[in-house]
């Protein structure tokens, strides 16, 4: 397949990121590598979306800290960025609403039409009709370019001040300006652009717990958007999918990363990282990147008196 016929993908990961670990970053990298190897996809960007403070999880530190740690963790990446929209809302948002927000926002910023996962891959859904000129493309400097550029990725923040979190946007246009100032968005012609939920097999397994997820949301997440699953702790995603009628129904929309099943990052978790911090365990350097560790120590996060 040529670049113009491949599906261009943005990977979106939702979660507590309490704190963000090397495993989270490797999840993005492993997913991108696998999707590229299939020959069907080009990953143009990754989005880390930390959950709202009202999620209510025990031990969840303020989104102010979690956003900063996420920004520190991805500062060396040229394709993964952190989006604060979830944290800026009045209350907790469902994963489905976060996906829909980013789909609608990308559409408004780029002027593109984003496809659902069920759209036939040969249908040119991105771009303008041939008798119309392309929409302007917003870039980091808030200027616009009338020339579409194919094959270039979303880029992360440049020289961003990590000591503070940007103020909450007060209007939809504020969200557009916030997005335009932190990343470069490119339209692709005449290929497809999809936002796929990126998750570990533990989140996939949670879909099988009765009553935990709204079934209508599951239908949208798996049926309209699609999921990329990175196996964790030796879990078998195929076995997990067989325990849910919705997952079985949309199995073709669930892409399971097939790489080294014994990948060292597959056992790294935020829980293990917090425990290592509390007990002064030196293995924390295997779980967290150094800038995140430095920030945690400076802010005295997750470290109780006994630690």
C-alpha cells in the first residue's frame, strides 16, 4: 500500500497516569511499531489524556501534578503529546466522551472529516472536494499554511514551561488555540484519519466486568473508533474478548499488538511505582523516567512518612 492509501492513526490513551511510567510510553512505541509493520497504518501522533480529579480513585494526586509528570515523560518524544482537556472539565468524563471530543476537535481544527473504524479503507474521507481549495492547517506558531503536507507527524510541545499548567480554556475557540499552540496538525490527502483508543489488556479485561462500562459507550468505543491493545502481564487478549458479546461482535476492530510477549515493560505499572517510592526501592528507576522521579521527590508525592 502507498502512503496515500494507508490509514493514518492518532493513538489516544486515557487513564490515571498516577504516575505515568516507562511502561505507558513503551505502550505507545510498541503500538506504533506494530501498526507500521502491518503495512496498513501510519501513526501520525499520540495523545496522553489524564483523568479528571473527580474520578475518585484512592491515592490519586492532583491533575496539576499528573499533567506536569506526563509532560516531563513525553518531552523527548516528537510524536506523543499531553492533552489537558479531561482535567479541565467540571467533572469526570467517560472514555467515550473523550474520544468524541478529540474527534470533533480534530475535525474543527483541520477541516478534515475523520472516519469511523468501519469506513472502507479505499474511501477518500480526508481532504476537500477537488473543486475546493484545502482548509488552512494550524501550526505551532498559530499561523496557517495553505499547503497540505503528507506523512508528517503530530509534534509535541516545544520549549513548554513545565513548571506550571496552562490556564483552562474558557470556550471552544480557546480549546482550538490551546491545541494549535502545542502541536502541528496536518491533513492527509486522500487517505483516512482515525483516532484509536490505546490501552493495555487490563483495560480490555475490564470491559468484561458486568455493569462497569455503559454498553452504549462500549458500542461506540469499539464499534465506531476501534482499539489497539498492548498485552500486559502475560494476559491473552483473544481469551478476554471471548468473554464479552460486544468485544466478540467487533473483534475485527480490535488490533492486538503482536510483539515480544515477555517485553520488560509489560509488567511495569503505576501501582508498582508508587510502592517502590513509598519503600525507597531503587527499582523505581526501572519504572519511571528520571525527570518524573525528580519532580515526585521535589513535590513529595506518593512518599509517606515511613518511606
